[in-house]
C-alpha cells in the first residue's frame, strides 16, 4: 500500500472542507470519497446484490467487518453500523414518477422507471390527468396521519424534508422516452413547455407539502435543493434552457434564495456543453461526468465546489497508478482556485477497493498541497 500519514491526513482534511472547500487556510485539497454500502461485497469476498435488498442485520454485520478493514487501510470507519428501527420508519409516499403514471421496476440489478406514454397525443392526455390530480391526496398514503402522529409521540421524529429529486430531463426521458423528448422539443415546443411546467409544478408541490408535514410554515424550512440529472447530456444547451433550466431556477429561487444555500447538480455524463447555462444558477456544489474537468467547470462556476473528477471506472478497476495521475491532474487544475473535493465523477461501485481510496489519499498528501 502507498505510504500515507493517516493521522496528519485526516487532520488536514478537516481543514480542507471548511468554507465549502475554498478556505484559504486549507493545507490540501479535500477528500470527498467515503466509499458506499455497495463496496462491502467485493472488499470482503462476500456474495450479495450491491443494488438489491440486504437484510438489515446482515448489512450491519457486513459494514462492521468492512469498517474494521477500513480503519487499518484508510484510518476511518466509513459505513453506518446503525440498525434501523422499523417502527420509526414513515410509510412510503408515492414517488414523482408515479404521479406521471410511470412504474418503478427492479430488474434484478437495479431499479428503473418505466415510462407511461410515447406520442404527443398520449402525453397531452397524461398531462390532462396530472394537472387535475389532487397531489397531496395522491402523494401521502392513507395511514400517513396516524403514523406521523405515532412516530412523533413515540420517537420525537418529524417527517423528512423533500430536498432532492431526479433532474427534469432524466424524469422526462424516463416517462416519455429519450428520442421522443428531443423530437417533442423540436416539433412541438408548446407541448414541451407544458410538460416542463407540469414537472416544475409537481416538484414544487412535493417540496412544499413535505415542508408542511415536517411542521414548517412557508419560507421557514431549512434551505437547500439538489438534482440528479444524468440524462441532461442528451439535450443541446438551447433545449436544456427551454425545458429544464426554468425548473431548477424555480426550486433554487424558493429553497435556496441566499448566498451559500445549497444548490447542487449531479450529472455523471458528458454534459460540458451545458456548463454556460448551468453556470447562471450559482451552484454551490456539482458532480459531473469524468470528461467534464476542473478547468472546464471553473470557466463558468468560479464559486462552485467541484466534487470530482476521478473516473468511477478507473476507481473500480483499482488502477492505482492511473488513480494517482487523475488526482494529480485535478489538483493541478484547482491549485489557483481551490474548491476541489476529490470524489468520483459518478457512483462508487462494487469492486472499488479501500486500497484505491488510500491511493487517492496518497496523491492528495503528495501532490494536492496548496
């Protein structure tokens, strides 16, 4: 394993995260990687489905063993060892894809949102139904009020806020189809705008409703909002500005009105062409695809924390020399601007080993000093 002064690394890393990773006192670039529950199987040589169901007791047992190993390799216990309390779990609410009559299906490996329409005529009828829908009644299950009252009385817990959602392009392409959405914007721009407004209204309704359910008056809930929009890369900048930008702008304006309020976009895809548009949203943090590098982002987002830009495939292949080269590259690009939080440009997948995380730490300690 690469030689890392673990005690000094974690001391320096704590300083590196101050001021959204822009602190002038930070001694080195920040480390954003904390691995994921998926990684326990390959690391421990255990059978299991990384994206499937793992019984809670087995999850805790695997995580404890993983953390024992992590302590030796990276100097920290990384994964949760808390056993969930079933009686303190709120009943699931209906999800946004279901509002648009999609179905969430698990294919044995991961979950997909299956669409509900594929022609302009079908989309118009779907939007008619969505716009007539009593959203609070649809979103909340029948036993919601009873369970909300019981959980608060027994555990003092209020319902969670709703502060993150699939991005509008990913949602729309799941419901209507990727090529269909592109042709819709070109051939039927008025209907595309109606689709966009419906998505915006539904997202806004979810956020406001869950603020109320958590006991907050309008405008008094904690700030912040984030989007995960991998499919945004499929639209041109002009298409994105017409269809998606107004949705992000509306949510950020309402839930993140002040400087420093969280405004986050994740899109682990090749969406460099959208940076000029996204740059106008004053994001506080971003996580983009591995081809969208620090220098590209900084041109349009001088005050945005960059969570990246290590390729998840490089990290999962555990190619330590290449990992170090990518970290060196990113640190060199961020040396004059700071604001770098070394992370994978996308998900950390099963197969990614703790020794790869240590290689990133080695590279930061040796090449990522400010």
